[in-house]
C-alpha cells in the first residue's frame, strides 16, 4: 500500500524530488520503491527526463487503479474507526406540524440519551415541505406520510393512524360518534392544499371507493387556521388525533370517527438517498424509530396501530 501511495504522489507532483519533499522521504528511497514496482509488474512505469517524470501507458493504468485502491482503503479505515468511536455530528430531521407535539421531545430525548455527541436539529414544517426537503437532500431525515409518494427514499414504516372528521362542538354533527365516508361527500370542509398529506389521502381514499371528491370550500396550509375555522363553525375538517387532542379535551373541537371505510395513513421515518448517510444519521434514524414506538405505546393516541418492524 505504501508503494502505491508513493507512486500516486510522484505522478501527481511530476517530479521525484518534489514528491520526496512532500512525503518527507529521501529521493533515493522513492527511486528504489518505483524500481520495485517496475520489477513486480515487469513494465516501465515512468518516463524520466530533465523536466521531471510522467507515467507511461502502463504507469497510467497503475495510477488509476492505485487511486481507486487507496480510496477504498481510506474508506475502510474510516468505517472501521467510526464503528469503534462515538458517533458525532449534526443531523437534521423534519417533522410535520401534527407530529411535533407527540414525537418531537421523545425523539430528542432518545437521541440525547443514546448518542450525546450528536446534535439533533428538529424542523417543524408542513408534511409536503418535509418530504420535499428530504427528497432534495436538504434534510437527512424526516417523518413522512406514505401515500405512495416516498419513492426513492429509504424508509422505516412505523405506524398507521386514522384520520377523524373534526367539527364545532356546538354543531348538529357533534352529536354523532361515527360518520360514513359516503356521508362525508356532502359536508363542507376546509382542508390543506393538494400537496399536503391529509388532503392527498382523503381524496385518494374517496376516489378508490368510487365517491366524489370532498366539498372543499377553502384551502388552508396552516394547522392553526384549520382549527380556527372549525372552532368558528365556518366548516369541518379532517385531521389526525395528535393535531386536536388538547382542543378536544378542552371542548373547543369535537371528533367523529369516519367509517366504511376509515381513512388511514402510514407514518414512516425516511432518509434521503441524494447524499450518503452519515453514521450519525443512521443512529438518529434508529433512535427515532424506537422513540416513536415507545411514545405510541405510552400515550393516549386514538386511532393508531404500530406496524411490525418488517412491515
């Protein structure tokens, strides 16, 4: 390996004397190493002149292979070394607005406990924005809803959650506990735009069942505005339980279970494939998956079902 490193440096420098100075090796020692390589390969590897040295055709072949060999050797060294040391670095993870409250702190605490040298950066965004950032490589990791739009990402499916019809607690509908998907067609809704997870999922399920699209009177890409619209009885909306749990407990909003069929979505921890995952990112992905499973088991999360590790 040392001979190859010397040879590559000689070709890069174009001079035995300059290479010897950079490598802090006597020029005679470098000449001896080159002679040993030429003897081993039974080929002349360097053209020598008063202006320096340049690789022969055989030398150029060796130079290219040596570069690849040395790169693999360095990568192997880094991989083995990193396995025996504590993972470090900054890792960004994006979370949809509705997932930050139930999952943000559990994930942060899990990473901090298991990998104290990792600096976790949490970004709270709309679900469509999180997905866009992970796909582009702007974020290494993200929590996303799998509606068939996670192609090209590495992912771990963690759970399946139901979506609920959310209404004003004083409305006529609030007296009901369940509503069918067919009945949902005639209810005026405020929903996020088509690029967001909830809207996409609602329309996809209704289309699959041969039903008309929902009656959307306004698009609001803001969780706060959606809930305010319902609280002021402008219209109903469709959201997951974590988004409205506190509001329901405070009787600001009411929820109705959607049936025949229910509207569900899969929640996944996904990783970008645009850039190579660092060891720290791999550790955070594993820690986030564990934290989510623990949080679901220990929380009063309505309409959620954990998926098996291989799902």
